[in-house]
C-alpha cells in the first residue's frame, strides 16, 4: 500500500487489488471514502492537461501538473501529478 499525506491529518492511500487500485481517503485510521479504478485508467488521467475524474464523494481534478482531491465537493488537498504517477508506478 502506498500513502500520500494531505492537509489536516488526511491521507490518500493506494491499495493494490487483483484487477484494480483502491484509492482511500482516511483520517486517524478511519476511512472517509474510497474508490476502485483500473490502473490503466488512472495512468490515462495523469496524461491529460485538464481533467475531472470520478463522480460522487471522492473526485480528482487535474489542472496542468496539479491534482486536487475533492471530498464531498470540498478541496481537501492537492498533490503533484508527478508524485501521483510515481505512486502508480510503484503499484504495477
């Protein structure tokens, strides 16, 4: 499992499943929201200049080299697209 620390003690975790990656936002070991997606779709998202990924409580918005993480339509943190790709590469 790979983890990226966000603001306000929030964490974005990446859990490898047999046919997908599970993205989890948690705080103090409590899961707030998760989303399963195929690894190839996540890589395709990182290649776009501007994109909005996922619907529902967890969303990712990419603009240039930054990815904003939204929880219930509220921005809870941002990471670089490069660090996001690095985590995905570690999960191959």
